[in-house]
C-alpha cells in the first residue's frame, strides 16, 4: 500500500540461523524501489508475510552469529544487501541476515555511509567487474580525499 499504510510495530529480535548474523543496525539505505515493495509490485513469489519489514540494505554491528559463520565476529562492523529476507528488512533495530549477504565495513567508512551506500557500491562494483576493470576499495576517501571533506561540508549546510 501507500506510505500512509506504514506503521511502527514492536517485534521480537530475530534469531540468526546457522549461517546468519544478527546485526544491531545503525543505518539503512533508502531506494526508489522501496515504494514498489510497499505497493506490492516488486515482490518475491509466494505469499507475503506480515508485518513486512522494509529495507534492502544497511549497516551495523554484529551482536550474534550462527555456529557456521566464519567470516565475521561479534563486534565487527558489517554492511550488506538482501532484498527478500524472510526474517525482515533493514528498517528495524536488528536484522538476522545470511553471512554471504554481508561484508566487513572498510576501516575508513563510517556506518552511516556504509548503510546508505551498500546497494550503490555493489552496483558500481558489478559494473567495474563486468567491464573487466580492477577492483577498487569501496571507501569514499580511498582515492579522492576531497570527497570526504565535501560530504562533511554538505552535511553541515543541511
């Protein structure tokens, strides 16, 4: 339905499965596709389970992990993307998400920018890979120190 149909609910904290991580979320991305998810035109096959927690990407701190998770540890900063998570999306305080859908946040990238840019960064990386280019760090100031300063300047003007 429309944005006016969105309600805030108190839900139990999801439990991570054997190959999942529980993130305490700090930031979530907002995309143009969010409206189509809420409107019902962009959905996975099968019946939608309610309440439907929106949000396809974000970042946070690992607070628990399943027994088979090896790449991430409790306390790690992680960001990721998962468009159809049966346990809920990133517009929440916590998300249980497949470890393969997450990556460690680069040291120089804060959680706010990591959460807002996960889908954008992934899309850019896929374009580079498909074009046969080399991989580049996904940190905003890795190659362009001015970019970080400009982002801070823009935020202070808002």
